[in-house]
């Protein structure tokens, strides 16, 4: 029996009755009586289960005993039209093989309706729940759609390094990478750590962003994107921050800020539409179980134009709102998610792209505006999330970039390779970073970022 080729449940549920089939998966539920047993089986290919009918004249009770919730089985049988409601086909079982039992007294997913918090504690088993099955299938579909979007536009996927000695942009606190013996750290004559003895011959860390390297690619290949893991050691225990998250960072030669905004808007709409068109079963499940407005919210993002306004205008709206925010708003303040969400959810009721932020709260590489106070930054703000994309037009002038680096008291020596892009054949260019898990929060309607990544890395949490 094992030699046959299994057919996935997603395919079986779309098949015509009459065929004989082999199905393999994990038991969700079993019910029945002396004459017949019904098993709901799931194999991860879809949120939907297939019903397997065991005629007890063909099977013994002893045979069916290990078929309990969580057990893994293979069943050979005939696909038949289902007389019961809820499903169009079911399998009339002819042969049964139990691969693995799951003891009813100790299997943690015995009943339904566990809290998200509890499921995080059993992160090794939560992919077996309907909810996480949906989330991880959607996660896959979004990753695929990202590559498709850029490939269809002629962008090249550039792999930027995960380990680097570059301090990127001060985007966040970094995880150090070292092979030095922590119990016996080599020191130089000034008692400073002697990194020449470290693996890379200098202090190195996990990347916080692939952007700076991405710019090198854009200034040669024209339009590139990165899509990889990034790491930030900030101790922020929020529902929107991970220590390890995935980021998509397109970088485009000859794009001005307006082109950058157009691309960001088109990109997100494409991804949301892709989810609506290709993940309908999973989205419907999440909509019905968790968030009755999810599908509506997704549809509305695809259909509405994003508002575009300057940081200065945004701050004025917030200051005139009469709302008492936890963090005060004034020109120059770094906007918090409560401010961003007020603009999106209360004031405009649609996504907002804020531009031209004060230079003091943005990175050194952003293009400086004529006013001497603001830079050509753009943040895309989304309902329920706040910032989903951060980007900018980049400063292409070597002189202005060097002046800004000096002004900010940054270490210029390690930046020579980056500055060379401005020294040789510089050009206007722009890019942005989309946090993959922030996108998934929006698309799945989950409310905690730990629940949209298979193995969340957060402070004090990296066991497996
Ligand atoms: P925030 O202000 O929300 O902390 P940021 O300004 O530090 O974000 P950027 O450096 O602009 O973020 O990074 C680009 C994108 O990466 C953000 O728009 C967001 O979608 C995502 N992002 C940033 N930090 C995290 C994090 N710790 N976990 C998950 N996603 C993140
Ligand atoms: Mn940002």
C-alpha cells in the first residue's frame, strides 16, 4: 500500500468521484458508532479536511483504536460522492495504515480553541492547527508573489550578505558575530578588543538591512530587490517587532520619490490582490474565525488610492485632532504607531504615504530637500499596523552625503565603498523596505507578529 502515490487533499476535494486513491495525513477528529466511523483527515495542502468513512464490517475496533486526534495515517479507498452536507466527496476506506499514534492523554492539541499565547508555547506543534496552516500557506503565497511581481517587471533578485562589518544605517541595535573565545578575549595594547584576531578580521554583525549593498546593485543592474532575513537586537517586546524578520528591499536607479511611492503602492496592492485571488479558502477561514472585517479590509486596500501628504501636514492634523496621545506630537517628533494609526484609521480611513520627514529622525543617506530641514523620506502607513514600509530617495551628491555623515558624527572610514557609488557614475535613485511580517499581519488579520512567522525570534526566545 505504501508503494502507491498519495494524492493531496487539496486535489482530491476538486476531483470527480469514482477513482481509487491513497491519502496520507493527520487525524483531526474521529466520531461514529459500532457500524461506521468518520475520520476528518488533514494533510496541510488545504485548510479543508477530507472525510474518511470506515465501514466497520471491513475493519475491527482494534484496528481503529489508534486512529485518534493527532495520529498520522495512510488510507487507501475509493473517492465517492458524499451524502452528508459540508463536503462533496469523501473516501470510502479499504485499507488503513497507522504511521504514528498520538496519545490522547498527552497530545496537546486534543481540543480546539486554544489561545494564541498557549500555541506559542507549543510552537513545534502549532503548524498542525487550522489557523497556522492558513497563515503559513499565505506566507508562502506572498513570498512567491513578491518574486513574481519583481521578476515580471525585470527587477533582479540580489542576495545581500547576512554577516557584515557594515553598521548599515544605525537602523537598529545589532547582534555581533564572533568566533573569539568569550572567556579569553584578546586585547590590544590599549586594552581594546583585538578584532584582527576575530574570524573576519574586524568586528562584524548580523545585517539590519540589505539596503546599502542593494544600492551597489541598483547602480549596476538598474532595478534590483533583496528578500532576506534581517536582525535587530532592540529589546522591544511589541506585537509588531521581531528580533529576526524578513525584509523586501527594492532599489531602483533613476527613480525619484514620486516613482518610489508609485512602486510601493502598486506593489502592496498587487500582493493583497494576489492573496485575495489565490488564498481564498485560507482567508475565508481567518475571516470567519478571527476578524470578520478582514476580507473587506483587503478588498478596500486594493481599490482605494493611498493618501499622500507631507510629514508637516500630518503633524498639523495630529496636533489639531484634539486627541490626547500617549506620546506628544510636535514638529520634529518621531511618529509612534498610535499617531500613524490615527491618520490612517480615524482621519483618512485609508492607507497614507507620509513624505518629507525632519532630517534629524531619518537616516543619513536620504536625499536632502532644499529647505535644509527635511529629507525625501516616505513611510507607508497601514490600518492596524502603522508603518509597513519605510523608504526614501537617496542622496546622490557625494558632497552633501559626506557633509551629512560628518554632521551626524558617523565613522566615515568604513563607508568608503558606499561613497564610491556617489564618486563614480552617481545617479538619482530610490528604494524602500517592506517588512514581510508586517505585510502578513495585514493580510492574515493576525494581531501579533509572533503568529505570522514559523519560528519567532524575540527577546529570551530562540529555543528551536
Ligand atoms: P519601526 O519604527 O516600526 O520600529 P523602523 O523605522 O525601525 O520601524 P525601518 O528601518 O524603516 O523600520 O525598516 C523597514 C521596514 O521593516 C519597516 O517599515 C517595517 O515594516 C519593518 N520592520 C522594522 N523593524 C522591524 C522589526 N523589529 N520586526 C519586524 N518588522 C520590522
Ligand atoms: Mn522606518
